[in-house]
């Protein structure tokens, strides 16, 4: 679970003029609810490289609309069949898939004969009154383009039952290709077993956002999930437990089950990466194979929640040979079942391993992997040992690591990354404080943990893989751009239950694995998909949140139990100022530091957590202004003095300094002005601990606040 290391657009002139005026009734009513969000143009996620609106009508599907495939290639034909089946439930149409030699009118045309310059996944899409043409250099690019096509149709197209339509494709011209070739998601099936159908469901959901890699965490202390014929005890014993559960008899994938998952992923142009973890995270193996233990006695199966509790015996030649033989057997079997190029070898959280023991594991595991013509993949800790050039390391470090770069106190993780770079490794970026889907959105999230901080949607979106191993100011990146393979979101599952801050009890409620995955992945997985696909220069949080909001109805139609995260203007929601809210700017929240109960405590910004110290109750006053009362302290936000004066909390007395005018702006944001001075609530910086003052309107983004 990667948690041994714990850590605990410019204001309009009109708005400026309004600040100096009392709020009339009409204005106060406008301030009470944000304007209904306008649907973002096309609302495509990930954002294409280039899109151009086309004048005129879109193309409307009818029951007789053909899907014309301009190729005899079986994979391209398969994309055509996929489109027909995808559209059938909601439209009620059985659209015919036909082979053709030229583009025809009044059809959905799939042309895999596009220029080589598009690359394997690039595509163009043009739609208008007379049809739709998706063109790519091969079937994979067609499939990525089809995901954009479905987003140009009404949200109801995602429904599993017939809907009324009409089914009109918005008119547009798009040219698109990905930033990174590796865009993955990891599913932890070891700590919480996902049945085959639920894995396939997750594949479909991820593929809709152009994710092209499924990393399956198949083994850990809590379970061994893939059958190895030569070692039957691995599933007879090792698959009998999960985190919080014992007594299982079918909590694993047979060879046929695994082939079914791989085949389904392949049909969605998704590569499966199996992970056989080691040399730690191995209790399930140690419970199944006695000779992997130094005393040659099997460990008991484990259903708990700790990490760093296990290690293959690598203390002597005999047991090192046992481990090496075991790895060769397992990796040979898994490699035969896996057509993709990678075997993930784990490699993290082994505090009890000496450098010699760790090196012995890496040598045995990498030799077994390369012998099967597979590329070595593992967590960034593999960098402490010798690895083959071209190996893939997955970096899950966080802010502490970035802060240490270039200092005498560089963390182990940074040293291991440096070693990996020197050995010619490439890197998949999965920083835990941005890309770990099991991190709580905020204090109210029922599942997961927060050892890497809370990860609201904005934080999962606002990062750049190119600087994820750079200093906090974005300079000094350790991993050169050419050695970054891509990004991966990771969904761990050892705390996949309600009340996850504490260990479970007999009354704890456990959601189905797919329900946990839905809630924790949506809306953050689409955010991370855009990080991996869209050029950094084309990404913007304010634009993204508008587009993302339009996907809520799609997920509802598809039966995805997503989290309607704050900060996103979901359609149909009315934001009322009255009541309790988090008040945020620049990705940070207005915070009563430390939950102070003292008068005069200066307010600051801090990473959002939705806790009491960041909860402000807005109470409307007779003049249309509001008081803002902190939930933890019961004291009111107060501005006194002139421009630049700190905003503090004091015992509520309803004086002018404690009353605030809330003025709606575009994008669902607000200006918050002191009723006493007319000055704006302003943050000094978008960083933890930044002071909050009152200032004249300056056009700063840090004078625009969301009230959620």
C-alpha cells in the first residue's frame, strides 16, 4: 500500500464597482446561488490537442446508419463492432458494420489508413451534417478516436437501457494524439479481490478515458490471486485471505479467468501488467511455500492491514536458491499468460532487508523476467540495486521527496531514482500525493487513508509528470523528459471499508469492490487521464472542471457511483451561500490554523480537508451580507484596518468588519468583500500557511473563491 513513510481570471470592472455599493435585493439573491454552469464546449476529457467548431448541424444517427470500416483488418473491424455494440443499449439501434473502400455520406466512417505521422494512438475526427469520419494509422488510434466520438453524443448514450434520443454528434474537427505512451491504472486485487466481471467493468470505464494500461497488483501479504499450476498451494492457501476476510476458496484467477481479463483488455487496446510483488509483501507466498522461510515452516495466512511484515528468506545460499527457483517458476507461468511486454516485480517497503538480500532478490527476479523476454518493471526502490537498462520504475514519492532534492538530506527515494536514471531506467510517474486514488478526497471520505495528504480533484489534476521528481519550484528534475514513459493512477484496497481511519469491527460496512472503485476513481481517474494525454500547455483547471462537470450525467447514466466532489459545478446543483461551506482559492482552503479558539488568530490557506477548522457557516444578515463562522472555534472571520490588514477570527459581534458581501463571478467563483472596508478577501500565495488579508481589487486569481 506504499505507506510505511507517513506524513501525518481576473475580476470584472463591474464586480469591482459593486463592492463599493450596498447589495440590493436582486443582487443579494444573485449572491445566494452561483449561476447555472454553462456546458463546456464539447466537454471532452481528455482535452484534445486541437479542436475546431464546425458551423451547421451535427450528424444524427438513425437505425439505418452504417458503421463503415475502410479496411479488411480484423482489429479495425473489431473497433466497428465495438461501436455498434456500445451504441445499441441506449439507442435501441443495431447499426450495421460494413466493409467499404471509400468514405461514404450519412455514415460513421472508421478509416485506419491515415498518415503514419498520427502515430499508433493519434487520430482525426470530423463530424457534420452528412456524417462522421474517424481516421487513424491503425486500429488502436481508431479506438481512441471512438472514445471522443461517444463524448460528442448526449450523455444518455452511456445508459444500459433504451433512451429517447435524438442521437446527434456535435459538429467538430479534431486532431489528437497522446503526450505519453504509457497511461495506466493500477487495481489492487490482492488486498481486496475483484471478481472477473468487476475487473472487466473497470477496464471499460478506464478505456473510455484513453487509459491504455491495466496494472494488476496480483500478490501481497493478504493474498495471492493468480493460479500457478506448479505451485497449487499459492491459491489453496495463499488466496484464502483478504484484508479483513478469511476462509476464501475462490479468491483468485484461474488461468482461464486471467486469459479472459487479458482478452477483454486487449479488445480495449489495453496492456495488462501483472505484478508479482517481492521481496516484501510476500506473506501469502510464505504461507503457501514453506521453503521460502528461513525455518522452512509456513507462515500463517494474513488478513490484516500492516505493511513491512514479510520478506523472502535470502540469508543463505540454500534459501536464496529456493527463492530464485520459485521466482523462475512463477514468472515463467505468468509470462506465458501475459502477451504484454512487462512483468512488475514490486520491490518497495522492505525495511528488514540488507542491501545484499535486496540485491539477491532483484538479481533473481530480473533474470527470471528477462529470460522470458519481458521488460522489468517495479517500484522506484528497485533503483537501490542493479537493474537491466530500459527497465521501468514506478515513482510513488511525494512532497517530502521533492523538498529534499539538492539538499544534504535527500530522501532514500530520491537517491534510488538517481540510481535508476543512471542505469538507463525509464519512469512511470505515480506520485502518491496526486495519483493515489485510495487517498481520501477530504476528511469526510468514508474510505481510504490520508498518509500522503488529502487529494481533492484539483490536486489530482494540477501536477506535471515532467516535474514530479523536481524541486518544489519545478526546477532540477532528476528524471530527464526522455526517460519519462508516462503516468499511472493507483487504487490500493486494503482500507476499502467505511470508517477506514480505524481498523474494522464486526459491524463495519464493506462496499462491493466495484462500488469502492467507482467512488474513489471518479472523478479523479479522468483527471489523471488528462494529465497523461493532453499537452501540459493545453491544461487548465478552470476549463477542466467545467468539462468534467458534464461527465457526471454520463457516469450516472452508466451506473457509475461517482463522488460528486466539491469544487466541480455539477449540472443541476444550486450552490447556496447560506450554510456551511469550504472556502477555497488556488487549490487551498481558508483555514483556522490548528483549530485555534483564540481571538485574533490570523486566517491562512491550507490544503483542503473539509475539517471543522476549514468549515465556515455563512449566515445572511438583513443588509444582504453574511457572517462567516468557523465550525471549530465558533468565532467569526473579521477584517479590520485598511488594505493589507490580516483577516482574523474573533468572537462574533456582527460589526461591519465581520460582515462580508459575496459577489458571484464567472465559473461559479465569488469575490468576498468586507462590508466595512469594501476590500477583497485575498490570499498571499497558493501555498500552505499563506496569510489571508483584505486588499484592493487587483485582478489576482487569489481574490476569486469557490464556496462549496
